[in-house]
């Protein structure tokens, strides 16, 4: 009988490994293919119900086709004024582009600035050029370069989109290489073994490959939208989460192997012991991300299901592939290290025994001190301005489109080339134009002609006209956004049905929508996390305390980030979505570590008492949770290799916040609070322990709970 059963014990682990090897081989390449179905067209990620989004639909009636404008700027190479001959040559260069590959309409003539030092022309390009956009812009630059003695630069949406595509070009290779390299180094230092770090990396890569394959299919069928930011966050999220869950499982496997000696039994026991914590942790992150579906911003809604798919795949590999490999390898997975019990006196456990001693002997001073530290950081929360990132701060390094836009702003009105678009009733066009032109912050306003450019007879479509209002300030500045609000307030009495849109209005609407999303989504995420904690811990008071601590950690992190961004990195503000992204990641992931800790504390409390449960839980999980926090911080920090302010800001907020949560909140504040409060922390439930007649602690099978 045993001879039949023993080989059968290996069939399930072996089958799982074979299945995942097949999935990895079939879908592993999709981690590099996701860029094929992603878009960096920022217009695709605008608020669904915003006024500026409605303008885009109405504006299509006035254009023969949708275009992506490239603004050509000429300045004199000698630093003086441009000559009439140079203006004529620039106009000829622009006209030569009519009908060229990628050009969607008739380019404008070259217009001279009021100071006489620059020329400006607009070349309308097709919006669906994709990877061909840099080549088309190169053709535009080559033609514009025929103006003798003039310096040529390209600005506008087309140039910005090209620079964004160039910035995201490192996502498939550089970002993954840096993230996986950082994780591998940390795992080698943590485990001091040869095979196990590579097994965990392979597990994370398998999860990423399957997640990217699913997202690829959904994006290819138009179910979800993916841009470079979502793609980068997905990669980092899957690698970080899969490694974190793997750390928890393998730490439990090491304990069980030391106790049992049998590798298959140890793998099963480790899976049973960590299943609840891992699934609860994954549920908090996945459901928190899915709450982003409530957002009115398309890129937020895209990240929700994409991130949830990634977390699900990370959990699947951790709970299937990883225990199967551990069951097959046994002690060889840990070589040259040896299995170690959580009660061992050596290694990192000595540090956590000292921490546990401090928590046991001085709980109140510890939690009061750490609470004061977090409150001090949270006091600077208003320092983080989320009113948007100006174009000159969009890229971390120097970008050609930014330099061109700065040149354009020196010689032409700030909003030149990106006017505010007003859709008004044709019978009220003159009045709306006069009111718009008289609005402070507007340099000029007039109806667009049949050619789509100001001048000539206004083009009327469906009883409406389009009015272009050029702003005095840069289109991405706070002053320009205030002008948009003034315009809307002033033109509406002249025409109640008027719509005001364009680039600046889109930025303004995105900022307002992001603020509304935070008000709506933050309470939903907190409610989801609280519900999961109540179900997991069978308590109400403790989950409320845990949620409060991670929320305070979030506010302290953003307060410190606001100071660092302004005085360290030189950022005047953040993208409107940064606070919400930071909240979802920090709160959901921060609760992860508290789940890892408190699920073990609860397990030990059932066997002993609350005091011993806190101390033994902290000793058993201290090393693995700290390692998990360092891994997650390192993976998110890898986002900084993509030279975009948005990703650099997310990288700092999540990396710093995770380390603060791991080192301060989870290691000191939460254990000290629970130790000080005592058994009441499990209210309204009550954990009780039952001891055999000889006074020994109850065995696991004899544990009982009264709720």
C-alpha cells in the first residue's frame, strides 16, 4: 500500500510544475509584447463626462479628419530677428509637406512673432501613426531645416507624444531587468541559498507572463486601455507582490521542514499555514485596485482590472507552482542554508527577540513615540500639490519637445499652437467671441474658418461654430487653468449651451475629476480593507486600528514626499492621479504586512495568550516581513529608471511609504498597541486557550476559539 502511495505523493507537485513550465513557455514572451497594444495618446485617457471631452466629439464636425498637430519653431541662428526671406522659405518648407507621409491636412503658413525673433508653423499629422511618428517628425524637421541660417525645433502634442514613446521604450527591457536584478540580490542576501532565489524569480516571471498575456488579449479587443504607465506599474506590481507572497510561503516552509523533515508534508503544511494570510492580502490589493473602476478617468479605470489580473496571477503561482517546486526540492532548495525553526536563537531572529522584548516591556512609550513621529510627517500633508505637472517637469531628463515649447513661449503667446476650443451657437458666435477675447488671460479669440484656422467665413456645422481662444500663459500653467474657469463662467451667460475645451481645459478637468475620484474611492477602499480584516481576524477593534495606522502612514508619507519633491527634486507639483495611486498602493500593501503579522499573532494567541501571541508572532514574522518590504520598495523604486516625473513620484512614494510602514508601523506601532491594549483588542470576539490537564499548551489540533 505504501509503495503505491509514495510515488503518488509526487504526481501532483510534478504535474503542477509541468503545467507552469508550459504556461511560462507559451506566455512568457507577452511581457515584451504588451507595448504592441498600448497607447501613449493622452487624449484617450480623459474624464468621460468632462466638458472638455464633449468638446472633442463636437470638434470632429469642424475638421475634415482628426489630427495630431506638430508645431515647428524657427529662430535665427545668430540670435537676431528672422528675415523676410527666412519667413518665405519657412512657408515654402511647410507647403512642401502637404500630401507627405503621415501629414493629414494642409500645413499653416509660417507666422512671425511680434518681437520678430521667431517663426511658427503648424503641421497636422495623422493621429494613428503609432511607431511611425518619430520617422514622420524627422521628415518634418528635415523639410523645415531648408531655411538657411535658422534653428529648427518641434513642439506641440505630436512632439510630446514622440518623447513619451521614447521614454517608455525602456519598459520592456530596462525596467524588468533592474527590478528583477534588485529582487535577486535581496533574495540572495536574505536566504543565503543558491536555488531558492531563482525559484522565486521564476515564479514571479511566470505570473507576469500570464498576466501580460491576459491583458494583451483584453487590450487587443478594446476591453481595457493600456498605456506606458499602466504597463510599467503592472510589471512592478506583479514582481513585487509575487515575491512578497513567496517570502511568506517559503519562510513557513523552512519552519515546517525543520519540524517535520518530510518535504512534501512540509510544503503542504506551509501552504495551509500561509493560505489565509496570502489570499486575504491579495484580496485587499486586488479589490482596492478594482475600486478604481469607480473613477471617471480612463487611465485609473484601466489600472484597476489590469492590476487585479496581475495580483491574481501572482497569487496563483505562489500557491501552486512554488509549493510544488519546494515539495520536489526539499532541503536542496535552501542549500547551503539549513531549515530553521521560528524559535531558533540564531540569525535575524536575535534582532526580533530584542524588538519583542522592547515591545513587551515598554509598549506605551513605543507606540506613543512612533505615533508622534507619523503625526509629525502627516502635518506636512498639505505640502503635496497635486494640481498637475507642467510640461517642463513632465520628463526627468531634458526632452526636445520641452525645449521647443519653452522657445515657443518666449516669442509667442503662451497658449500659441494649443488654443482653448469653444463650441458655440452660430447665431451667438460674435457675442461669445467678444466676451472670450475680453476675458483676462486670453490673448485673442475668433471663429475658425472653413480651413480649420482662424480667418475667413466661419465654418458652421449643425448650427454651431468653433472659436479658438489663444491664452496669454503657457497652456499647462496654473494661470492658464484659472483662465479656462473664467472663460466658462463668462461665456455661458452669452450662450447657455456653450462648451469650452482644448488642451488646457482637459488638464483642468482632469485635475477636478481626480479630486472627485479621491473623495469617492478612498472611503470605498477603506471599507473593502476593513471588511476583509474583520472576516480574517474575527474582530472589529483590531481591524479599525490596523486601517487607521496604515492610513496615517499614507498621510505621513505624502507629507514627507511633498517636502522632498519641492526642496529636493525641484517638482512644483504632482500629477493629479498620484495621491490616489499612492493611497491604493500604500494602504492596500501596508495592510498586507499587518495581515502577515496579525494572522500569525492570532494563531499564536489561540495556542497561548495575547501577550505571548504578539511576541511570538513578531519574532516569527519580523525577518520575512521586513525582507518583503525591502523587496517591494526596491521593485517600485525601479520605476525611477523611466525618465517621467509621474513614475518617479510614484516610485518614491511607494518605496518610502512601504519602508516606513514595514520598519515603524508594523514592527513597532502595531505590536506595541496590541500588547498595551491586551485581549480587549479582539473585541467583540474573545480568543481563549484550552490547556490539557498536565498544563502543557494545547497542540494545534486542540486549539479552540470562542467568539
